[in-house]
C-alpha cells in the first residue's frame, strides 16, 4: 500500500480531530444543560465567551512592536 502524501496525512488528521472535537463539544454541552440550573449555565457561557475573547486578543488581536 502506498503511503499518503504529507498533505493528505495532514488533511485526514485535521479532519478526524475536528470531528472528535465537535463530538466532545456536543457531549459537554449536553452534560452541562442537564446538570446546571439556568443561572449557573448562563454564568459558564459568559466565562467561556470572555475566555475566547481574551484568547483571541492575546494571540492575534494585540500586537506589540519593539523599537530599536
């Protein structure tokens, strides 16, 4: 059997990991909806959104340039 090219291996692994991550996300959402009250779930969603905002700002939104 021929080996897959580097591109195809990357594509397949990314695709598979994306499917697994979406499944885990759906499972987590289902567990949180069943276990938490409405107020607690709203607080968790707020924390997730704040974390996502800070994560995107830290990696690409805020750029520091050093001057010589």
